[in-house]
C-alpha cells in the first residue's frame, strides 16, 4: 500500500518506480485545509480619547536652559565643569517637579545635596562628542539611580555661553553609542533576545528621536562592542 496525495492505492511492485517518477515524492502531496480565514482589521479601543498634553515644566524632551550652570564662553562643553552642570540641572528640575520625580528622580536629588565627586554622586565618566556638527563638543552624561535605572542627559553650549539641556532620558541603559554624529540607545525588552534601539539626532534646537527600532541581540553583537545583557540564571530548585 502506497499513500500518494492523501489517497491510499494498491500498487504493484513493478509500478512503484513509475509512481516515484510521476512526482509522488512529497509524503502528503497537495491537499485542502478548508476555506481561507478572513482577518478583521484592527479595532481601536476607546477611540477619541486623547491624554492632555504635559505641562511645560514637565516636558523632559524640550530643550531647556540650565539655571545656575556656569557659562561656557568658548561654546565647547569640554571647558565646562560636568558635575556643576549636572547638579545645577538636577536642582532646577527638582524645584520644578516639586519632588514628584517626573524630571529628576528623588533619590538623585537627595544624593546630590551632599555628594562632592562624580563617583560618589553616581555620575558616569563624562563623554564629550560633537553631536550638532558645529565642531564643538556636547556633554553626554548618565547618572545611575540604582543598579538598573539611569538618567541620561546631553548639554549644549549656545552662543554667549548659556548651557542648555538638549536631551533628557530616564531608562535602563543596556548600551549607548555615538555613530555618525547621532546617539544610539539600547534598552532591554521583556524578551531577552530583543532590544529597543532609539536613534537620536540634532534637529537644530535639540537632540530629538529620529528612529525607534526593535532589534535582535544577535544582530547587535555583530556590530557593537556592548553585547546584550544575558538573562539572570534561574535559582536552582531545592
């Protein structure tokens, strides 16, 4: 008995070779799975409901002059005191958000009241890169709130020396890179093999989000010096 195209047939031994040559190489062959299933278009939930815009003082993405930050006459943030800039920005943000942690985490604000050095303040090594294309460096900073969450900010010196915050981002910074004049920030997802990659570029007034992608760790490991984090091992059963 030989099954071909889902039908059992009696085949003489001498006819087996002919059947194979006739194309019965697929175990099942062609068959119908029933009528095609129709797919309904996406149905929006709560259409017409739009959240109110955030108040001006709570828009972290807007460029903002940093009150109290020492002026940088050269226009190059390499000549600035990174800790003084970060502390001045955090103090101003804390006054604006009134301790709600919207603009600056309360733990950071409390720590900055007494710390006197980058390490004790939880500030990573300052990075200086030209992100605006004017030949002068911006200041890229990251303050580690705890063992996972960080607050990343970028500062730019305007003509006249005023220091302006042009990017503010609170995130789990799995990796940050500068490439071709733009920032790439990687953040983990609930899937350990996938990460969010946000690309930020200078738009003339601030460093704005240009592209948000979902990428695989395997792809990033081939092009990045900062591999994706490995998932924590599960505790052994006792």
